[in-house]
C-alpha cells in the first residue's frame, strides 16, 4: 500500500553536449494526504527539476527520465501521456505555484479574465457562474475589493497580491495537491509571512496536500510537517521537522543548520571610535514622475535622512524593498545627484568636490553589489575586473598590477589561477569574492555592501560573511551594510538603521535594537522572519495591506496605515527622531 | 614567471571547450552547417580565384571576338560573353569583388554605427536624442534609394558604391547597439565601473561595446547577403562597378542585351548571387540561434 503521494527510485538525467549526468536520484519520498512536506536545497540541487518532473513539464531533451515511479492517489504519473496529464491532473488536481507570479500570469489580460478562463475550462461553468466563483475565491485568499482587482492587469498589482491570485487560481480549480516552488522568494519578509499564513490556513480549510520547495531551511521548517534535505539530486536526510533540526545525522544537514545558527549573536564588542568618517545631513532624493497632467509629482525615495558612520564601524541599513535604502547608498556613492542635503566624507561635502577630489573620493568609497551575476562584466577576465579600479586610480605597470591582483585573490580565498578565467566559470559565492577583491583593490576607507549575500546559497553565505568579518578586522575597514536579511545584519553590524518609505524610523546599537525594538514597524519586521526556533507559521507577525506609494506617502507618520498601534495623532503629525536611551532613538509617538 | 605551463593549459582548456560548444550547436542545425561550408568554400574560391580560373586574362577587357557568345561547353563551362570572355572565370573572380566590397561596406557601417549607438545608449539625454533623430532621417529612406542618391551625387564607381552602402546601412547598427546599451546601463557592472571612477569613454568602449557584440555579429552576418545584393543592384543600374570589372550585377546588366539568345550569360552570375546571399542569410539565422538560446529550436 503506497502513500497518497509517493516517489520511488526516481532518476532523472540531463544531457549537455559533452556529458550526461544524473541530476535527480530519489529513493523514496512519501506524503500523506493533507500533510506538508518541505524540500530544502541550494540552487542546482535539483529542486525545480523535481517539481517539473512531477507536473510532467520537464523538457525532454535535455532531460531524460531514467526510471522510477511517481504515485499520486494510486496512479503512476510517469505512465500518463501528455494529454492525460493536461486533462486530468495538471491544473485541476495538481497545481503549481511558481517563484515568480509574473511568469504565470499573462501580462496582456486582466487577472479576472484569466481566472474566469481557467475556471471555465476546468469546471465547465458558464461565464456568469465562473465570475461568481472567481470573486468568491479572491475573497477566500483575502484580497480586499475583489471585484475591483478582477479588472486589474498583473503589473498593477503588488507581488504579494499576485501570489494570492495564483493561489486562488490553484484552489479555484479544486487542486488537492499543491507544489509550491519558492513561492515567497521575491517577496518582502512581512508579505512573506502573510502569504505563508494564508497558505497554511487554506491548506486546513481545503484539505490540500503541499509539497513546499525552498532554499531557506528556517522557512521550510516553520511551514512543514516533514522535511527532506536535497543535495546534489539526492535526499540526504528526511523526517519530521523536529528530528531533522534537533538531531541532524547527515554532514551536509549539519553544515546547513550551523550556517544558520552561527549568524546569530556572533558579534564581538568592538572598540569605540569616535572619529566620524561619513556623515549624512538631511539628505533628500526625489525622482520626478512623468505624468500627463502638468502638476509635478515626485517619488520621495529618500526623505530627510541623517546618519553618522564612525571609523571602523559597521552600519547596517534594514528595510523592505522600496524603503529607499539602495537610493540612499547610490546617493552616498555620488551615482545620483541629491535633491537636497549633504554627504560629508572626511568632513568634505562630496557633492561640492572638483573632479580630482571626486576621483579621490571614488577611490576611498567602494561598493560590493548584491548580485554577483550582474555586477561583473561577463566579457572580461577576472584579472581585468579586479584591476579596473587600480588602472583608474594608480599608475602601475602590468606585472605589478598582476601581482596585486594575485594578492587580492589570495586575500579573498581564491586560487591564483582564477585571474585568467571568466566570471561564468565561478559559482555565486566565488563571484562575490571576486567582487569583494575588486572593491578592496585600491585600499578604500569605506566599503558599501549592498545585500552582499542575498543572491547566493546559504552555505556560501556564511563563508562570505566570515570573509567580510575577517577582512574588516585585518584591514580596519568601515562598512555600510544593506540587507533585508536581519541575521546578516545581526552578525556584522555595530549600529543599525531601520528605514520605512524613505524615512529612518529607528536607529541604535544593533545589539540593543535587536534585543529591544521600539518602533512598531521594527517589531513587525523582526517577528515576521521564520527562524529555526519558531514553531509553526502562526506565531509570525504579519503586516496588513501593501506598502503605500512613495509618490503620495501617507500623512503624518508614514507607517500609520499599517500600524496596529496607530492613533489619530499619527495621521496628522510627523514624528521626529527622539532619543529613547543610550544610542537608541526612534520616530514614534508611543515613546514620547 | 606568472604564466607557468600547467597554468596555461588550465587557462586555454575552457576556451577550447567554448569553441567546441559553438561548433556543436552549429552542427546540430544541418542547414546552418551547410551554409557555413558554402561560405568557407566561397571564401576559398575568392582567395584562390587568380590561380584557379581557366582564363585569368579574361578578367580584363581582352577580347577574342571569335569566341563570342558561345554556349556552355567543355572549353567554356559557363559559356562566353559578347566579347568572347569565359563567363566561368569571370563569375569565380566576381566572388572576390562581391566579398571584399560587402565586407568593406558592412565593416564601414559597423565602424560608424556601433560607436554611435553605444554613445547614444550610454550617455543618453540630448546626445541620444540627436544621434537617434539623425538615424531616423536616414531610416526614412529605403536603403537602396539612399545609396542610389549618394552615388549619383559622388559619381558612379565601386568604391563610391561601398561608401554609399555603408552610409545608408549604419543607422541599423546604431539602433541595435543603442537598444542593447540602454539595457546594459542597468546592469550592475556598469554602475560598479562608475562607482570605481572609470571614465565615460572607457565605460562605453570597454564595457558596453564588447557586450553588444553578439547581436551585432548576427545582424552583420545576415546583412552580408543584403549588401552583396545591393552592390549587385547598384552595378546593375550602372552606379557601381564599371566595365570591365567582373562584377555579378554588372554582368547581368550587360547580359540583358543578349538575354534571348544567350541564357547562360545572365543565369550563371544570377546563381552565384543567389547562392552567396542565401548562404549568408542562413548562416546569420544559425548564428542567432547559437548566440541567443531563446530562439533555439529543440
């Protein structure tokens, strides 16, 4: 007797032009009806191949299904032909939620039209009934103003709303088995928490069985009953969440768990240094919006931000997408002209420098970007990439440059012969090391780290963090660290700034802020992140509603529209930063 | 020494692998492979033309009225023309002219078009506006018509035809490269270079241009056919190559007078144009598939 859903001895190969290799080799996965099974794996571990194979959507070639069985409700899905899968399983009994809802929705039709089409097709309903059903499902996934949203095109909705619609579509067709492939990857943490809560709630309501695929162990362990760790196409360990997390048997699982728990509270007390390196004074950056009407509108990306970075310090900037953290950093780097305000680097306003002084400042402030796949010129050799700043700022001959490059490669832990390779020959973590080497090439005083670990795998993440921490101690660097991943900030930062819609809402020593967050937004942000200790999704805090538009931000405190503690005063007056205790200040009326 | 021998093989190996992959993809598409071989053959013919043609002296105006307008035979496999010259020799020699003029015209167009596009796309603002409006003016004439107009101003000759074609062709590359450059500008490595302090010109020519090269190569290889055709057309109209140059278009033009009596005179240069243009178009398509995986067929 087999389980409701079971995979047995599944083996999938991929053929490239030089060789054929096994990408998936799974002995057994069994899921009981109504349960949630989570698969954790890094990129390239075969997660997506597995999902596509189950759905019968694997491209063959280059994929080759060597053998095995995928039993769903007593039937072997691998024995079904394409037509049977499309008619009887895919869409109506088994549904899939993709990473990017935009790729599932057709951009040229309204979401309502798309839902009605799918319902008509799958449930053989008339247009009117299908419409009713669609509205009903929108309400089930808690989209307010369902009838209004039906008229909208996908790009007019936020990522969270789009993902809700995908879930609504899956459930509208009566899916009983749901494959969720990193459904919250591109969403902000507070939105992620609400989507996960919704999924959990609907799972109980409709009795859906879920196969949840993600690269984030904490997320999966909070959401699922059982987990399987996928590594190089094999399930290296599986079992109930508790067992796997508490007493991992496999070496890889242990590494994975270590890399997560190590991030927390590893920060040492650093010596105080009061020498100011960078100071930002009431910086504003507005982007004009083109509108048909003659009135001038602006996106207030950064609105009146003040901050100070002392020498040898790491300042963490935290906030969700659209909060203005990247704009802030780009303005500090002088990639944007500010609307008003000053950025003082070593006491000099960088916007008033002449050309040669500006060049010198450029040398002193370097940046490491988020995505090492896009931040390195794919047509350049690594030696050329790393030596670019050297060539711009120093006059050195070829041999000395190459020597310097080799030294830098060694510093960031890459072999010397990497110098003559192209970026695509490296993994994500290695590329990030190249980007770090480039940033360090001309001995900068300040290095800005823009989400340095968010697009690389978990294990490389912790290695990169260790490297950065080590380099900081060795070279006495000052860092500004931007991240939406709080554990990264917690690991590295001495001070932290929390931003919401272009404003700073909280500032303080990071240990203090993490221990005792003041602003309601900071609290919500901290509590919306699943950790290995959190039991179940229910304990996460969620924020209702969407992030308001930065063109027309809410009056008074910008957070009041989503704040559970908001009073009338919050919508009328703008709170200012008030010192609460030593080195800890916040902009909220609750603490006055 | 930095480049030790073991190091060297490690550096070269991946490069060989990449070439191997390109060739593998080329081989998968039979039509492209055929076009590839045809073009290799045409190039070889063009290089060796003076040594392999049976009557090298017939390239110029040496007349032998006794052999006038003979049909294909053992002696003259493509027949002879109105001056008794061997058409086979002239057609083979014609590959030389067509290929060199096409390469020159496309090369010149690239030389103007690519930097203009890269500058427009990277710098933006009024520079972009100006360059793009100029290209719009050029693009609002059919390329052949524009080329005819230019040649009639500067006077008919093969060199002028090449220049005219380059002048009417560059805006296409400008547009293509500008589009690429605009999207590249959003890529982080361009921003990284800016943050490092790299100068605008360095960014344009060492970051932007190399990254636009794949679509440019595809476009250029497809255009080769079109340019060969245009040169032939100009010569046909008397605006390109002048007698006695063995240019295909010119040969067809002259053959019109003898069309009813000597079919071979016009048919063989015609076939030569057809094969060359088709081969370049197929190769261009193939290149696009190799370089842009999205258009790849399974």
